[in-house]
C-alpha cells in the first residue's frame, strides 16, 4: 500500500489540509479556521490542526488511527525557527504523522509557484508576508509582527483603510469617496460611523471587516480615487517587500521568479497586478512576477511528497488534481 501524506497551508483566515498518497491520488481536501498561534497559543493551534487531520481521514473513509508518513505544515504566524520547532514538537506529540515538517506559509506559495524551489514569494490574504530563498539555499524573511515591525497590507488592512477613509470623507478630513455609501450596506447599517462604533463596541469583530475588502477593490476598479489609492498602497508595500528581499539576497541582477499568492493577489484584481508589474519593471527589472495559479496547499503537499521520496511526476500529478478541484467550504463546529 502507498504511504499517506498530509500537506497543510494555514493562513490567517483559513487552513487548507490535503490528504494524499505517494502514488499521487488526492484522497480528501478539508478546510478549517485560520492559524493564529500568536493570539490563541501554539497548543490550541496544533490541537485544531490535529482534529482537522482526523477529519480529512474520515472524509477519505479511513479510521482516525490510520498512520500518515509525512505531514508538511506551512503555517501563518509561525515566523521564527523557535516557533517552527515548537509546532513540530507539538504536532509530533499529537501523532499527526511519523515525520513532521513546519515552515511559514509564504514558503508554500513559493513551493507551489517556483518549480526550482527558489525565488521570492508574497502572501497577501487577510494579512501580508513575504520570504525569499536564494539558489544556494540561503533565505530571508521579515519579522512580520504587524504594526510594531512596520507591516501593512493584506485584505484586512485594505478594509480598515477603506472604512477609515470613508469616515474621514464625512468629517471633513478627507476627500469624497463612494465607500461612504457602499461599505455600511455590507453590515446592514446606515452609515460608516455606525460600523466604526459597532467595531469599537465589539458588536462587529475586527476580523469581520475583511468582508469589506472586495468592495474597496470594486470601487477602485470603477474609478474611485480614494479606493484606488488604497489598492496602490498595497501594491507599493508588496513591491517594497520584494525589492528588499532581492537586495538582501543579492538577486537584483539575477532573473528571479516572484510568486504572488493569497486572496488579494490570486483574485482578478487587475489594477493591483498592473501596479505591481509597473513598479517592479522600474525597480527590479529582472524580477519575473507571476500570480499563483493553484491553491497554495499544493506547495505543502509537494513538500510532503518530496520528503516521503515520491517522484516529481507524482508531485505534478497531484498539483494538477488540486488545480482542477474546487476548494471545500470551511468546516463547522469544533474544528473552527
């Protein structure tokens, strides 16, 4: 019988887990809540990941005790080697797999989009992060601790900026924007001020503001100057990350793949992509940007298969299966 492997892409807002075998068959694909050890603790995070793995086995019609050979976990908010080692220990103790590998989720995007395993990867989902790997294996990344380390970007930042700009447009501090009329409709409220007050009082969770992100992008695509400025700011932040990593690894003079992944980059936001392309052409002309054309979990599964000794054609076959399949809905109940 072929060995089983698990590949996990844990983002801020959701976690994808794929169960497969070393012959390249996709056995199940399940989705759970985001990976947030910085707020929930690593123990809670790894317990939830273990439950999600058992759910994947059940979806495949297998007992919860079925052995898994390799588990490759690429997790958001696991940014330092000490955190990776802690997650490895806890996941190993949970017996999710005989061998466990843990990396930050940006490397799943790189693994899925850069076949040679090196280059720059940017993840812009609910949050934002980037990492780079040199052909020699050297790597560079950011602390990625939010405002205190100078980070801005991702869908939640876009949404918050849109809400703030809409409030400023009403109190005289900022220019007019259609966001004043469009954003409160999402929550069924009368004004953006009502939304802001509800968030401040805890009636609307801050994370729920992520639902405003498509409205900001839509307004930008329709010509709203304020919304366009927010989207271009996101593009500027992404280019700053990419060029900083290229500079740190001395790759500015080397043709280098730049893989763009995450919800705000893999959706059809042409304004953002065009802005990134134009800025990179000017500042890092040898960068080769491409939007990831498959769910990032494909990179995690590829790593699991490689660790288990599977051939390249097996990895390619499973990648195609993931690309051809529609992602699952988020699971309910305790797995969240």
